[in-house]
């Protein structure tokens, strides 16, 4: 009996650490490795240069484009919470569809965001329509 108790206790402790206290641990890892150097650990962004992901209305309004932004980048003038941003974000082509799904779910459920969860099928479908987006590869667009 005691053994079982100790075993389940250590399992619980392990899970808390493994998950880092959030719902999307693999998304958190992708975020820290590939996004946080610009958007910062808390999603706050950086002044007028890097838009915030925290409390970002952009996430809800452009849900269908988020997977494409992660993979192919964004070079446009955009509005996030009413503020204009126009620096370029380079794409991160080496992330898999699963990693993109995880990182979007991590962002969408943190820092005040309440974006309904993404499923892999949805991300896959979005990625298939990236070419038709006006915001992709438009660095030269004024
Ligand atoms: C090199 C810096 C850099 C990195 C790394 C980066 N971004 Fe961005 N991101 C930007 C910039 C700059 C913009 C604004 C682009 C524009 O105005 O066209 C942006 C815009 C965005 C937007 C839309 C605007 C918003 O704030 O809601 C999302 C979503 C986003 N990035 C997610 C990510 C994710 C997810 C990652 C990691 C997988 C990532 N970014 C990595 C610089 C970066």
C-alpha cells in the first residue's frame, strides 16, 4: 500500500515538472526554442518592432493564417491590438505540422489568449492554402 502511495506521489510530481504546469509542454518547448528570442518568454513582444502574442487579437482574427505565418513568415503591415507593426518575420520551415499545432496551442491558451484549440487536421489544411494568402512573401508590397 505504502509503495503504491509513494509511486503515485512521485508520478504526480514527475508530471507536474514534465508539464511545466501548462497544458502544452511540447508547444512550450518549441516556443522557447524558436519564438521566445523575438516574442519573449511572456509573449510581450518588443516595443514597436515585435508584436505581442500575449492578449493578441490578431490570433483570433487571423486564425487560418497562423500556421502559414509560422512556416513561411510574414512581411506585411499588420495591426495587433490596434497598434501597427511592419517588421518582417522570417518563416521557420523546419517545424513539423505537429510542432506548429503544439506551439499554436501553447500561445493560444496562454497570456490571456483564449483561442479554441487547433487540431492537426486544421493546421494541415491551413498549410495547404498558404500560397493564396495575400500576406505571404509580400516584402515588396507597399
Ligand atoms: C526573428 C524574430 C521573430 C521570431 C523568431 C518569430 N517571430 Fe513572430 N513575428 C515577428 C515579427 C517582426 C512579426 C510582425 C510581422 C509583420 O508585421 O509582418 C511577427 C508576427 C507574428 C504573429 C502575428 C502577430 C501577433 O503578434 O499576433 C504571430 C502569430 C507570430 N509572429 C508567431 C510566432 C511564432 C509562433 C514564432 C515561433 C514559431 C515566431 N512568431 C517567431 C518576429 C519573430
